[in-house]
């Protein structure tokens, strides 16, 4: 588990542990690849949002290194931001991911 500021990069095992951990009722996961330009552009945005929302666990997963998670969560277009609540996927953003859309989802689900 590599901590990079406010967003933690995880492998498959750590990811599943974090999502199912009751201490993390709300998790936002950024599924990305290193070669994806949109992924590179959204990374600092995710860091910024995570800094402002410390009660939420923000993680990122490289789908090329964690292909089984990519298959399990049916990751298609990247970046793919998945919102988990109490261990279950409740929403996702694909294509055209931006700060406003992420913050809108946070306001919708985090009370």
C-alpha cells in the first residue's frame, strides 16, 4: 500500500479489505492506467477533492496491475470512478469525469 498524499494506491487484496472495512463506510475508487491521458488529468483533481473530504476514503487502482478487479467491476472506459457505500458499489462515473461531477456525487451520497 503506497500512500500518495490524500489518495492511497492499492493492490487487489488491500482494495477489497478497504472497501469491506466498516471503518470506511464511504470509499471512492479511481480505476486508471498510467498511459491514459484523462487518468493523468483527473489524478490531481482527486487529490484536491480528497484533501477537502477527509471523512471519505479515496483510493486508486491501476487496472493493468489489478486486472482481476477490472474484470470483477466491469471497468470499461477509464478513468472509472466508483463510489462504494458500506462495501457495495452505489454509483460510478465514466467518460467525461470532472471535479464538478465527482463533488455532485459526494453531496448526493455523503450526508
